[in-house]
C-alpha cells in the first residue's frame, strides 16, 4: 500500500528563549499549517505520533490537544536527533500497514541555550553522564572516541564529530577549507529561507576565522540549539482519491531506518561511531525498496549537525567514493547549478536544529521543493527528494519522496 504526504507545516526556527511561547504553541502553529495545507480538519486524523526530546512525558498529548480533543491515539517519540523522521516513519507505517488512512506526524522542541550535551541540558543528550551521574546511553560511543582521542572540555558532540573530521583529514587529505565550504554553502542557502534561524551569508574565510568549538570545527560549522516545530499529514492512496488531493500529494517512495551494528564500533573510528555505516545501510535499503538510486535524486536534505557530517553523508549516500566528499562540495556539485542541491533550506547548520522537529522540517522542505513551492530557493525541475536524519546512539532514517 502506498502512502503520501498531503500537507506540511513548519514554524520559523528560532534561538531558544527568543520568543515567549510554550512548546504547545509552536506545535499548534505547525500542526495547523499542515492541516490547512492538506485542506482537512483535525477530526479526520486517526493517529498522531509526536516527536520531542526535552519535554516531559505525555507532552505530545499536551501539544496535540491544542489542535482538538478527539480521543485519537497519541504516541510520544524520542529517538535523539532522528526523532522527527522516526515520527514520520511511524505515520507511514500506520498508513501502509492499513491501520489508518490519515495520520498527523508532529515534532517540536523547546531547548535551552548552550551547547548540546553541555551544561544547558545536563549532558544527557551528548555527554558521558547525565546530571544524576548515571551512565548515558551514548557512553559506549564516547568510549570509542576517548580511547582514540581522549576526552576534552569542549562540548561532547562537537568533540566526537570534530574528531571524525580529523580522522577524515588524516586519512584522505580533506582540508579545513573543504569543511568550511559546507558551512558557507548552507548559510548561503538559508538566506532565501524565511523560516531559517539564520539568514547571514559567510565566506569560507570568515567561517575558518570564527571561534573554534573543537578543532577543526568552528562555530559557523556547527548547528545551533533551536526552538521550533514541524508537521506532516500522511495519508493512504484511497484518502488521496476520495478527497481529491492529487495536486497536493507527494509519494513516500521508500523509507528505511537502521541502528548501530558491529561496524559502528569495531574500527575504533569516530567516522564510524557517529553513524556513517548505519547511514549507508539505510540509504541502500531505501534505494532497493524504491527502485531509485542517488542518480535519480534532485534535491537532498541531510543531517549536517556539523559540517563534517555532511561530507560523511555524501559518501554514505553514494554521491561520491569514500574520501572524495571534500572535493565534491568544493566543486559546486551540491549547490544550485550542480548535480544535486543539498540542504536548500540551509540545513541544520543555518536553518536550525530543534531535535524533535528536524526530520519533519526536512520532509516539509522536500515537499515544497517537489511541488514547486519553494520560492527563491526552488530547485528547478525537482521530482525526487531524499531526506537523511540521524541520531547519535543511534538511528539513521533515509526517506525518498517522489512527485509523479
């Protein structure tokens, strides 16, 4: 059974505490937009998976109640940075499994200022221990890093990805300028996105000169903490036909989630422990399910939590051979006029990264692109889009969207 996205919504992503709103306010805004985009009332929604990481239990219900009190099942989803895509995957499975004809996937986050995994969040999302001194779920991942590189005082997530960047530089000759080129591209793209947290344009030289977070990563190569929400209405083919939604419908051609395997830890490499093997496996499975390949993709929204992860993901998705990603971004192949346009939204680095909303915001951007509704950032002739969302700890979700 096929599934389709027929409505999407997204708030502007903002610096934490910059707006006086609660998480249910932002969720109501995104959910209302998605329902209006689909042209259906909330009363037609049969199930609601809701993603978030930093709010208390049943926050999903509190958020959804702003849309209506219909008694439908609400599921609270937390899969670290892959939470939004996980909520979307649950919605798709409900539809493709024949359990529901109309499902709303919703994600939101109200965060604190400060580095992820640092003092602001108690370290629970990126540190070796949480505030109670209990072992973190990602302690095994940081143990691999510590064995190879030690453990420093910089933010833990920046450390593990920064060390992955160092390994890539040492192994393949990737340069700091190539890493900075990712940040420059994504900041440039976000200048055309009114929903992005930042719209500033920076040169490679300015990015290299910015404050170092963990060498070689500077501040302008790191995703910020953010407040925001995103949503998608997922429906069956029958629902599309019965409600005349063909003009809105974007098919979920395939979707795959993978988690860590032996390959993530066996090498002792930060490149592997931050998710490259599971991203590669998820992409391969999605290609096999859909009959599509990376050569069919026009536009990509991928998880550039740090600039190095965009390079690692180029390789995992099959856009280039291992070690060639620095040259790929430097060549212009991943921006307008190139082979693919990657992160036209600005990506996590510049659009922002409210964890529970990120994967759904990627889907929203791709739906707008495939419908030709992306305005100044429109990728000409886009028919196939790929979203990649990962969470350390770990989960990787690859989604292929197609507009017939």
